[in-house]
C-alpha cells in the first residue's frame, strides 16, 4: 500500500497545477473565501465491482466503495472543480504538510437506508459546519458548507448500491481535508486536498451495544484549554492510541479522559459522555460536560441534549462532573446510567470505571439500560426514516 | 501534486505486501522488536539531475535531492529491506492512519560540509533515539537506532553532491515515520512507512541570525502534561500554525509558549528557549525549562547545556521560569540575553516579547549578543569540523 514503486517521479520543486477560474480573494488566515461549486462537479465512473464484498460482519472502516470525491485547492488558483472518480491511492509529495505537521482534519457521518428504501443522512450540515471550524483552526481554506454537502450527496448517490439493506448497518462517510504544501516550513499550506471516502459499516464495537468498561487515569490528557480538543483534527486521535492500549492492559475497553486537578470527566475514547443521575441537589438530571474547549462538539451529543430537553421529563445540563461526584453518587446509589455518544455507536452504555485501583460499577440493567435504549431507538428511528423528522436529509 | 489521476486503483481491501525474512516477535504496543538492517539496503540510482537547482538563497525545505530512503513495515511480516531510490511521490491509501489520526512523527538533523570537504552529522544518534521514543508514543514499531543511522549515512553518501559548499548552508535531513494502516478504526497501525528525504538549506530565518520578536499569550497552549509535547509528533506542529499567524497579526515573528496559571515560559515557536540572567539569588545563570513532559528534548538544547556546564563560568540550570520572573528581572536590569535553540537555527537571539500589551525589550547587543554568538560559533565549529569533537559523526 505504501509502496512508492508505481508512482512517477515528481519534480522536486512545487509542480504547477491547473488553476480554476474561481476568483480568489483572501480571508484572514484561512485563505480563500471562494468555494468550489457542486454544479461544477466532474463525474468519472469506475467499473462496477461485482460481486460486492460481503456487507455483513464488516470490520469498521476496512471496506470502501467504488468512488471517492476529491477537490483540490491552491492559494494562487483557489478551488478546482469537484471530482467524483474511482477510489484509488493518493499521490502525495514526501514533504506534504499533512504528513509532517498533521495539517489534517476529518468528519464522520453516515447514510442510512430506510425500510422505504430511501437513503438519509443525519443532520449533515452540522458536520459541514464543524468541518469548516476545524479547517480554520488548521489554517486550511474555507468553503461553502452547502456546496460540500451537495457534493457528498452526489457521491453517495453514485455509490448508493453500497448502502446496506439493514437497520444495524449504514454507509459511513469520511470527509477528510489535508494540507498538501510540498515543503518543510511550518506554515499555512499553499495547497490543500479535500476528499471524501465511503465505507459500509456494521456496529462500531464488535460486542454490539453491550456496556463498555473504562480506564480513568489522570496521567494522560486528551485535550486542554488553548489546544485543539474542540476540533476534529487528526492529532487529537493519534495521541489517544497509546493510552487506549494501556486501558486494555488494565482490562478495560476504552479510556475515560480526565482533566484538571479535580479529575473532571470529559470524554470516553472517541465519544462524548453522559451521566444520568440524581444530582447533588436531589434532581433527576442528564448531564454532559460543557463545550469549554476540551470537548468535541458531537452531533449525537447535541441531538441527545435537544431531544431530552424536548421531552421535559428530567433536568438536562451541560455542566462539570468530577470523578469525586461520580464516586459519591455511586456510594449514595444516585447513578442511573452512564453512556457514550457518537456517530459510530449512537449511544454506548458504560458498565464499569476503573479509577485509582477501584472498580466503580455503573448500573446497567440488561445490556442497554432504559434511557440509553430509548435514545438509541429514537435516534435510529429518525436516521432510518421510521419516524419522520427534519433532522433527516434525503439523498 | 495532490492529483490522484496518475495512480493505479488499489484493491479497497488491504493489499498484500512482500514479506521480509525478518523474525518478528512482538514487544508491547510498539509491535515488532526486530529491525531492518542497513546491510540489506537496496540502492536504485536516479538519473543525475544536472544542472542542480541554485543552492544559494534557498527557502527552507523547498528543494529536495535526487534520492530518498524508504523502509516498509507490516505487523505480519516485520521490516522489509531498506530501499534508497529516486525521490518521488508516495502512493498512499485514502484511509491511511497517518492522514486521519496523525500517526506520524519526524526528526530534523543536518549534514555539514567542512572546509576539509568532509561531510559530518551532529550527534545523530540522539536524533535516532528521540525518534524511537516518538515511535513508541505513536504506537509505531521499534527499530535499531544504529541501523537507521547507517541507512541515513548511506543515503547522504549517495546524494553527497547536494551538501552545499558553504559554512552558512547545509543538507537538512528529514526522517519521517508514518502509520499506513489502510482502515478507519482508531488503533495501532498494522502497516508503517519510515522514510528519509534530504533538502539543501540556507539559514532558517530569512532575516538570518537577527533577534526575533515573540508574542506571549496564555490563550494558546502548545503542549500539556499527559500529552505528547516531549515527542516529535506531527500533531504538535500543525496546531501551532494558527497561533503563529496571530503572533504575526500582533507584529511579532514567533510565539512564546506559556503554560499554567503562573505563565511558565516553555518554548519559542519550534525552538527550545534559554534565559541568560542574574537570577533571583544574584547568581549569573543560564536557565532553560526542565524536561517535564511539555518540552521537546532538543539536541541543540542538550548540547548547549553540556558545553556551558563544561565551561564552568556561570551556573547552568534546568528550572522553571515564569513571565513574572522575566518581567521582574528586566525591571531590575538582570537579564543579559534570551535565545532560542534548534537544529534549523542553532541559536536565535530574542529581542522583544509582547506580553499583556507590554513590549518587554530584551538586551541584544548588536545582532547576536556575546553568549549566543559564542555558542553559535562553538557549535558550528564542531558541526563544520573546524574544531575536532566526537559530537561530529563522519559520513
């Protein structure tokens, strides 16, 4: 895969690229304010792959569809035309800033096939807006979020046969945005590549929606104020893998990320976290940490907050939660449920937290306790179109 | 450069690679303890590029030599044979973990041509050891540091004509190590690519060794305890570019990175930092922040500490320094010099720090004050072989 033998030798100096007609005025450090347009898309169809790989028992993110979307940008020429073409390797300069300085970001979203055979995305404009925010932090150029969404809709249409016929599977969509500056100065890239690949997926966790165990140790920090934890930059993820294996060494499945002297609870693995409990004032409360810069603003997180606030059956809070709060509440039998939320798993119950040598057992009736179950059902009913809702976006 | 049109379509599932004969037993989370061997290197010569690009007035890291070193690894087959071949684009799977999760790291070192026409590296084994440490943190496989150094020595020999004939220029060496897992799960990669490219360079800063101005604002944090600031991972650098442009907006050239409630001084841009002053106890002291997890352990930093300790003419300390310490010392006229250190610039004097709306002027006799000048001279004398020293490693 990483073999270089099939690639023609580039000119070692920056090669020239065809320049689009786009008018390109600069806008702060993000570069060009003009955007590509979905209407300019060029589609180059790949040969149909038949038979398709078996779409049952898929390992997350290992199988890809026939096509991908690529859109190139240069500081001098602005955005080029979107291109939907065969899925293939990228030809990347060895000095590329995405490879040396992690000038890279991504998004994660899904296309769902409903029982009506209609394909739907879930609140995709929120992903596009978060992607634009990540791009600004990474000093990558801005773009029109509606145009990117329309490009992605077209890509999914081209590969619509790849969306599984199953209510436990979907087509994972991975927009990716790289700085492709071909030189080693640590600076805003003069070239960039936005691309989108598609991968049919089953359940994220091989165990399904069973409760996960968490390892909570303050010695590793996922993100910090003044850093990039609120953006979906690659660097936030690579740094998490080493602690993840340490969690496994301690017999846990995921890391519960803590922060600060008081061991604030922030996120779980690559998910946001919710605690459903009777709080210190005796109120029934669904709580999740606030968006203070160290928390990824998850679309599922936001949707759970909005749904439960609409229900109006318990208090819903964005507030700080510490390990001391959790331990005390467990002792006093005030914890009802704890779960992670994310695009990959929707909701994922937590059954146990290993903290300072002590196993904290979280109540977990059956495999998925009542609130997590209700949220999982309401959200997937919207995603698969079983419940009409304007959060669903038709492909 | 980022065009995908010239690359053949990969199989979307993981392609098989030829497997080396290396015995591969696993060693914790870093994977395989066996290493490639320099003696197994395969050399494929590129056509000689004549005439070479003009090697004067080089912009840092924009021009590359004719060859590169690549070494592939898979979890099943271990390390393959080192390959020195033509400089060319990499063919990279679009789901590659180096592009999505920043599973990537690099090193920076230089080859110098002395007046005796001999090529030397500067303490290169320290770079190799730091690279191995970064690899462990990034969950990339381990390797034998001596073998990698010997591979690099051979690469530099092949491209020896590219080492400039100048005592203000050198051949920058950029070892790079990527996770090339072709799937989207956030996990230890099952494939990796180590490669090395070479770039003839002049002075890092376009202004030469003139004093730089720094912007010190606690709102951005470079690294955090429990993070990866003590490893040379790509994610540490990409996140620094946005603040760097904010520094420029405030009329400064680089960021002075602060940490903690007490605004500890940590690093400058991509350099370590030294303060030469009369400290709070009236002692003449050269001080730099300690390696407590947020500081990159620079080779030039270590060399400056070792050299000045050997001189024995003032106290040399690894200690915390806060902005309050600096401001107070400036008021009391106790600051002699401040400078950054790094492979790119060797030493780089600081002339001004903008902090909380106040311009703190650092004494800077001439363009390069006495201690910075002496260190620059002693270090470059060793690097260019004008002073014999076992820190120089002959190519």
